[in-house]
C-alpha cells in the first residue's frame, strides 16, 4: 500500500505546474548623453519618457527566455540629456502551464520579476553619466498585458468583419 501511495505522489508531482527563475542577465545596454557637457549647465527639470516592450521565445521544452526592453529618454527644454536602452532578460522554467495562463505568465508575471533589475541597472548607468538618480515608478504589467490582448482581439475582430463584407 505504501508503494502505491509513493507512486501516486510521484505522479502528482509530475502533473503539478512548475515555475522557476533560472537566470537573470542584461542582454543589451546602452547609454548616450549627446548634449554633454552643456546639458549640465541647464536647470535640471527633466521630462522623462519611458517606452517598454516585452518578448519571449522558447529555449527548450520547458524553458523560456523573456526579454524586457526599456528605453528611457530624459530631455531638458527639448534638449536630450540622456537616452538609456536596456534589454533585461531572464530564463524561466515553466512546466505544466499552457494556453492563456502561459501567455499571462510570460507576458506579465515574468516581466514583473525582471523590472526591478532593469530599474536598478538604469539608475546605475544614469548615475555614472553624472546625472541625478532616476527612480522609475512601478509598472503594472498585468494591465499592459490585458491591453495588448484586447488590442489583438479587436484587430482580429476587425479582420473577420472585413472578410465577411467582401
């Protein structure tokens, strides 16, 4: 009887969803300060713009690379003070999770894990460029993922309406 229980427990573990972070790394990083040193003479009241994007690809059966791409542009009076671009990446083990749940995991949950690392790397390079610290506000990746999903659904609905009218 104990052997049957152990075998059942072993089968249960195989079907349980698994998620694990395996590696975090900077895939690409660049910093530009095209108007240095004159930009240091201006009063520091920057307009900061943040663009972000996420992507993922399957590395092996249960491993996915997720890449969070951020571009930060700081301007003082229409003059670019600096531009930082980073691709913060991670390799994640995802097993037993499929369909919409997998999409949510790779499109929102994993980028949420990567964001603090990207934020710290950006702050460090900005400081090394002799600019004041840049503390990026938290990002709601669930909302961004939901918006992207809705946009895709709307586009698909628009395409199917076009096909029906032709």
